[in-house]
C-alpha cells in the first residue's frame, strides 16, 4: 500500500513532467504511458516523448530524428 495517496496535484507548484521512452507500447512504454495518464488525471502538466508512437493521446509526441 502506498504511503501517500494524492487526489489532486497542488496547483501552486508549476511542475512540468516529461516522460521519455523509446515507444509508448511494450512493457516500459505501457508503464510510462500509465504514469503519464495518471498524472494528467490528477491535473499535472505531463507530456510523453518517444521514438515510436502508437497512442492517439495528443500529449504523446514522436521524436523525429
């Protein structure tokens, strides 16, 4: 059981979160996408950057080499 349970992000803290992953599918990609979506649902300013993108989420951006 987690020690802290957050119901919403403190709006006074203007933290920008960037998740960097090779892709948004597969094991680590799915975990990063779940973290990203969970933080977004709490009101955080979260984005995800990857080399390969399969998600239709507008905050998941594909890195162009």
